[in-house]
C-alpha cells in the first residue's frame, strides 16, 4: 500500500476488515474481545466498521489478545489495499 495515495478512511476501513477477520479466526465475539482488552463491544464494532481508529495502546492490546505481533497486524492492514 503506497500511503502517499491512501486516505485515512481507507486505512481505517482496512484495519477494521483485518480486525474482524482475525477476531473470527480466533473464535471470539466482539464482546469477548472487548472484555479481554477491557473495552466495550460497541468500541470493537466501531473499529471493525471503520467508524473509529484505535489508539496505539488499543492496537497493542488487540494484537496481544489475537496472538499476533503488532507489526504483523499493521502489515496485514497495509497489504489489504
């Protein structure tokens, strides 16, 4: 993904798609993931639907719970577009 020609919205949407895919592969509901990272299911839903972007702290918590390195998570987002 050449970030020079990508909008914030495209990156946020790609993150949401990757998050949902990884959450489902790990057999987690939005509620279960939210509980694991001390958040709310509505927050996870908003992330997955591209209505919100994660903080760096949230990204690290999500990656930890999904058993993936934050770098790999970002790489999956980058290759999505």
